[in-house]
C-alpha cells in the first residue's frame, strides 16, 4: 500500500511539473538576462546586431510586468536608430504574454527625436498564449503612432500558429512554436508590406524571425546568437 501511495505521489508531482511547464510564457522573465541576436539579409550579409536586456520584473495583481530594453546596431556596430536603447515593457499572466506594438514603435522614436517631442501611441496589443498550438489563429493587431504631426499605422493580420519545431541557433537548441503573420506599415515615409515567420521558445521568447516579401521571397533572418547574464 505504501509503495502504491509513493508511486501515485510521484505521478501527481510529475503531472504538476508538466502543467507548470505548459504555462511557461513565450518570453524571457529572467532579470539581468541579455539576449543577443544577429539579423542577416537573404544573401547572408549582416544587417544589424540586436541586444535585448531584461530589467526589473514586478507584480501588479495577477500580472507580472517586465521592463526591458532593445538596442539595435548596424553591421558596423553603430546605432541603427537612436544612440540609447528603447525602453519597453511586457505583461505576463498565467495564460499569455502581451506586448504593445504601438508603444514599441513609439519607444524607438523616443530614442531618435528630441526629448520634448510629443509622441503618442494607441492600440496595438499583441498577445501570445502559453498554450499555443498548431492551427490556432490570433486576433488582428491595429496600432497607431503619432509624432511631429505625422502618423504611422501598423496592421498585423493573418496571424496563425503554423507548427511546432525544434531548431538550433548559435545560442543552443530550442523547442519552438512557429507563428506566421502579415504586417503592413504606412506613414512617416515608411510604406512596408511583409510576411514574417517567428520561432518562439518558452522562457526565451523570439529565437528566430524570418521576414519575406508579400510573394514569400526571403528578405532577412534574425537568430538568437547568445543568452547570458549581466
């Protein structure tokens, strides 16, 4: 009888561990973690180096908020946008991680424009559920950013989970879900229409991001090159 109870306890514990793993978000919530990416063109030339640094995490009710920065350098390791990293934030609940697409663009503008420039953003919440599965379809995203009297609109549609896949990058091997979406940006001298496939790993977030033209010709590929702590 004791042996049976022992086996049952192990099975219950294993089941609990599995359930816990299923809820691990598709984002990095490890304070002081530094994720480094390299983006290359279809020809294999370096377009930029991207560093994402996880800052403070804090609780508000049932949500965990994560402050993080994103800094992009060109192939010569000079600032691609502003000199300073963009200041960003993610929200994690037990069911999903949510990012603000509009505020992400506004944060980049803040690194490029004078400190007194009025920059506003609206819309643009994009969530990635912790239980994503192939065939799932995510809601469209509509975002708007205004700066210096000009407006940029970002629309993300046809968001679908394609498959589960294990891939290897210079940072290691990761079990991922692959999400495809169509993105249109209009305004502020930028009119761009792309399709993107993004590989997300639990506890990490983006591991790989491929962008294509509307007719599915590869344009760029960004992969996680390293993960370390400050």
